[in-house]
């Protein structure tokens, strides 16, 4: 019996001490409650944010909806700039009238670059002005190594 307990003790001890491993080039795991960093790998390395930018676009949009009289039912008009976006698209047409709700779905579900630009222009007038808002939120969230230059990544 003692041998079995000893083996179990070493088994559980050895498995709990194994490090987290990931194929990702950069990663960080933070305990939400204590803010303790549990794991990090190249966490301060600067990289192009790609579609992670769309998370900030959606965050800023939801905050604007929460703090202003905007609703998800409000309608945005698709500009030529949004229409011409390459990459992932939701296939919006110039002058289409699309609800904020549909644009958010186009960003979240389809990773639509066109929907990201259309929403940015709708909420701030220009994509450039919207990126200023994104950088404001970035600073507020203490994302010290972040700098957004567009709404789609």
C-alpha cells in the first residue's frame, strides 16, 4: 500500500510541475483574479496584430453602443473605401445600408475587412479617427505595446 501511495505521489507531483507548452511564437496566460502571469513566451515581442485588431474594433463599437445613443439597429452606409477592402470580406456593396448588428456579425463571424472599415467610418466619420479611438481604449486597457493604424489589421 505504501508503495502505491508513493508512486501516486510522485506521479501527481511530476504532472503538476510540467510546463505549459505551445507551438505559438508568442503567448501569455494570466490569472484573471490575481493578475499573476502563469505562463509567457515572447509576450513583449512586437508583431503585426492581423485580425486581432478586429477584437479592438468590436470592443470600441460595443463601448460606443453602451455609452451613447447608438443601437445595433442603427444603419451605416457602405463607402467605396470599405467596398474596395481586400482579404476577408463580407461582400458589402457601395451605398448599401447595413445595420451595426450586421456589420458586427460580419466582423466577428467572417472576419470581414470591409465590415471593419464600414463600422469604423460609421462610428467615427473616418477610419483614421476610429483608430484614434481604438488607441484610446488600448491605453485605457493598459495595452502598452499596442498601436492601431486601421480597423481591420
